[in-house]
C-alpha cells in the first residue's frame, strides 16, 4: 500500500510538472513560436521532459539528506523573438505554467468539494484528490515567486523598465542560490508558502 501511494504521488508530481511545461510551449505556439512543437515537446510522454539531474538525482538526494526537495523538468525551448506579441508575449508564456496548475487544482478541488458528502466514495479517493490539489497549488504558488529561474521572475522582469537590466542579470546569475537559501535556510519563506497554499486550498475546497 505504501509503495502504491508513493508511485501515485510521484506520477502526480511528474505529470503536473509536465502539464506545466507543455502549457508554456502551447502558449508560445499560439503566439507564433513553434520551437517547442518542432522539438516534440508538446507531449505527455514523460521521457521527453525528464532532466536526469533536475528530475531524478537532485530531488532524491535532497529528500534523503534534508527531508526537503527541489527539482525541475527539462524546460521547453522557446524563442521569444518569434512571438507576434513582442511586448507581452514572454509574460503570457510565463503565466501559462502556473495557470495550468491552478486550473488542475480548481477542477479537482471542486470535485472534492462537491463529493465530500458522498459516503460511497472511499477515504483513499479523497486522499488522492487532496494530494493532486495540494501539489498543483504549491507548484503554481512556488513558480510565481519573482526569483530566477522561476516563472514569476519572467513575469516580474517583463513589467520592469529596461533601465533595470543590470539588476535582472544579477538576479538571473544568482537566482538558484537564492532559492536554495530560501527553501533550506529561511523558514519564514516556507511558512509563507504554507500559508498561501493553505488559503488557496480552503478557498477552492472549503472546510474539510
């Protein structure tokens, strides 16, 4: 039973991240950039999205050594110079990933909300739905943080004037180190994530 639960959790996480990445590529395609489509990345096949270090090695190592993990799928290739909308194209593509996770959370969260009183459904069903909703809310909120290389940084940078390019380059260079510090050494950041994700969860699902 534990093995099945673990496999299910990993599968949910992987496909939630894959849908996140596909959404970036799909919006880019709608905006005129076919780079991801031509590379065969607009697919649910996990083998096309797995980054050996970011998806497998690093998360397992961190979870085993610290109890917390961070990882990533292989980013879909995008060429913003192909966008028909040069002003807001990058912003739209960046928002697409977190938006897809929020949509998944909303669909399954409402399913949970309106079936809680169905006594014929097993607790395992609700545990599965709970995990799907929680993981996708966390992915959305975390990726909206304005720290490179997260989507939130692309959204944030697209709204800044060109005069801040130096600061953007600095943040892009040290963004990953900043994320490591926030996740593993700055507890208020984790408390903030828990508070926001919990608030969104209860907004969608209600009291359980």
